C-alpha cells in the first residue's frame, strides 16, 4: 500500500510510479544518484508499505531537471536553491530571478579564477620540468 500523502506530494492525477531501478533507467540517473538526491532533499519519492521507493512522473521530471542543472556545472547548493522555482521540465530556466542569476555569475567567476590559478600552476610546472630536463643534458638515462 502506498502512502498517498508522501507519494504524490499534492499532485493529483499523476499515474502509478515505478521502483528505483526503472526510475534509474528512465531518468538516466544512477540508483546511487537517486538516493543521493533524496538524501539532499531534491526529490521525495513515495514509499510502498514495504519501504520500496515509488517514483511518479513528476519526480522523474524533477530528477531530469536536477541532472541538467548539475551537468552545466552548478553546485548542489545552487540547484537546491533554484529547484523550487522550476516546478516542471517545461519551466524555462530564464524564469528564475535576477538574484539567483547573479549568484550563478559569482560562482562562474570563482570557477574562472580557479582555472586561471591552475593554468598558472601548470605553466610553472612546465617551466620547472623544461629547466630540469635542460640541466640533465641529452644522456638522462
């Protein structure tokens, strides 16, 4: 028996759900990822009386949205922040507020700064290796 309150979270008219393995295949998210998203509060699948998770169409759509946001590089904390404003797959990302987009811009700028730092570190290592190999001469071993 399903717990109707937890299963559908107030979304009437949604058809019967699926268990975690099928939800993984349909959504493209691993079983482990589905459990992680639930632990992080990003999704709330229903539960059968035996404890098995039950994923409705709404939850599968939400998993796809989470994956798309993570795939573009957003950290989990920003995904968690914006998700309530993106009720379904049809809601365009452009509908989120400017404040959120400013936060994404700051995150992107931090990523760019880290990339620049790593590139400088890589250049330093390349210089070190070039100099070290140059001192060893042609008979290095």
